[in-house]
């Protein structure tokens, strides 16, 4: 059944808003964060209005309701990602998730000279923790280059880089290029040399159903706010045997069994890694978000986004001076269209587009090594999601053409 | 600088020119024109890490000094035309002023010009960071 985009849009109150200059909002910054449906907003409000309490800590009714809601959300979210609640650790987002792998797993298991393989396509969140681990533990960090013609990973170089690797960290889908990497193949190749694999699914999860157990990766990092959930929460999905190799990262309340003045013992499983008061409202909101997403066939969602993005990119390529970075025409592209104009600087272009009501992202997108590989300091990026329409894309292309005609 | 106005009188015609624009796009167009007419632009060859204004989405560089008559001189450049245009307007304002007056100036001429977006924290970083640096350097040069 085809998606009813107008019905979907009706779930998002913000999409009806008008900007201070009177222009109607056209939101094309979904790779930065998605908008939230009313059910997510309501679920979070209901928690604060009706049963706000700390979880896991008391015996009163509100605490019981909050704890039940928090753990029920874990069940919904882990189930959505094709795994069980014991393999899911709540984090503040994908960045903390990757840091948890670095400080919880790599610090315990890697030593000087051990090899961590990254790619040039990674977000800073999947680069800086490994650079720090290189400083702290002396691990060797290798970068797999991208082919700047096809905007895809150089898989021959990947195979070479795998030699002697202990850990491979690869982004599922590039936040800049919209390119989806062959993660299934990457997991198999990495495991064949005995390396653990971390897949950063911050951009992938809003576009396809990530099935952790069948993907086979050891770690999968996910961010809630890019898939209709609230900001401030995400998770790391971890295979049981990998979790057993992890040591504590953040320490303090909740993650302990017993604390004395002489020392502490820790909880086991995911509880060891969830320190302090949980993000209760956020978890509940994310649970509502995956329930909302679960009503759709994500293949249809992906196809819709891909149709809008590839049409937009094709039209933009006809506008004089525009260069597209990435290949939005590929079937597996995620709906991020990065572009530059030859004479209108990216920040200028973003401000001019904003005057028309179009919210696009500008900058290095926290992917400076990728920018270096592309030979540019920044790009503009229009990124589409489930609620964007072809009509919005048409008005964007028309407005962009007018802006370029006037300011170039 | 008189009354509630925190910019020098000689900037009034520029502020008025921007105020008279029909809409934001016309104001941006005018800023692009001012970017080209920068009275003391800093050529790209002189851009370096020391004179870079950090925290900007665009690249922006400023050099503040004292001219032959002991008055303030701002030279600056940015790759974004909107920031460069605001820099040009700022140079028109501050060049030739007493150092003490520059050190006390406020950036509210941009708001008076109707460049709303230049003053919001996430975007204004180009302009506001540049302005803050100009003011700090004027204080140091005294």
C-alpha cells in the first residue's frame, strides 16, 4: 500500500508552522534531526504529567510506573531492531554509543599496535574516540579511502586495511553523501579476519529496518532523534559475547552492586553501562517513535525518500553552477543531497534559502576528513524524510534557481 | 554615538539604506554589494591562523591596527559574502574612530539594518565573533 504522505504530515504539528518572515516551513534538514510526531510529544508529556518519577529506585506507584515504562520502551526498541533487551544499552545518542565501545570494549581489549580500521566517510563521532584511543593505548588507526568519482568506499583498500585488524568501525550510511555502505559484506569480511565490527547506524536507522541479529555486527550505534524520537537518547546494541568483554565506562549510581569505602562491585550486562538517573522521558518518547514507525513498511519509506531526493538532485544538476556530492540516483541512497554552488558560498546560500522557508544544513557536517577527501571545506545539504513531498522538492528547486539567478 | 544608538553617526546613511530595502532578499543583495565595496578588505594572501576568527561556519579573518593618525583601522575578509558585507559595514563604522569608542561599540547597527539573521547565536557566529574580536582588539590597542 502506498504511503499516505498527507496523513503522515498531519502527525507532525511543526510541519504546519510559518516562519517569522511569513514563509511556510519546508524542512530539509532531516539528516541532522527529524521532526517528532504528536504521539512522541504526547508520550513524553504524559510521563511528566502523570507518572514522573525516578526509575529503578523506589517502591511507590509512580516509581513502578516509570520503571515499567522505561523497560517497556527497551523491549519495544530492541524488538524493533531485531534483538533482545539484554543486548541493548541506552546511551545519550550515537556519539556516546561509540565512545562506550571505545572506552568500555577497546580500552579493555586492545593494546599497543592493535589495529582499528575506520573509513574517510566517518562522522567525527566515529573518528575522535579512536584517535584518543591511539593516544591512550597506542592502537594503530587505519583509514579506508573513498573513491571520489563514485563516492563509495574503496573496497580493495578496505580488504588491504583489514590485515591484522582487531576492530572495524564503519558508517552504515554517510550523513554527507547519503551513500549506504555494503555493511553486510563489511561484517563478513571483518569477521573472517577475527575483527569485531561496529556499524554506526545513526543515518541508516531512519531509512531502513536495522535487524541487529541478522546483520551480525558486534556493535551497532543508533540515535533516536533522527528517527522521530527525542534528542538526548540512543543506544548501542551489543552482542552478548562482546558485552561480556566490556568493562565499565561511566561509573557512579545505578551501575553498581555494592559500594564500600574500599571499592565497588558492578552490575552485569547492560546495567553496568547505564549510570545515573536514566533518560526516562526520552526512552518513553523513543518507544513511541518506534511504535509509530512500525506501522510503515520501511522499504516503502526508503523508496519514497529516494524518489524525492533523486528527483531533486537530477533537477539541481540542471541549475548552472551546482555540483552534487554523492549519487542520490542509486537505489540505496538515503535521501541526503550534498551540493555546492560554484560562486555562492555555502553559508550565504543556506541563509538565502532560509529566507524562502527552506531549512537545509551547511558546514562540514562533522565529517572533515571526508570534506578533505572531496577537496571542499563545506557543503550545503538537503536531506529528506518520510513526510517530505514532491511538491516541496519542486518549490525548492524553483526557489534555488531564482536565488542563483539573482545572486550568482 | 548619541542617545540609545550605539553606532557612530556617520553610519546612519548606511543603516538607512538597508532599512529602505523592500525585503530581506533585497537587504542580502545590498550586503553582497557592500562585500564588493569593502573599504579595507584583507586579501586572501594575508589570511592565516593568527587572524582567523574562530567559531564561524564561514572563514573570516580580521587584522586590527592603528592608522597614521592614531585611529582605529579594521581590515577584514570572509569567504561568505554576507559576513564580508557586514564586515565592510563594520569597517565603515569603525575605521577612523577613537580606540576607546570602538571598544565600547555594540553590534546593534546590524539589527537596525534589518539583518535579523546576523544576530541569532547559531548564525551570527560569523558576524558576532568578528565584532567581538574587533572590540577586544580595540581595547588592547589603547
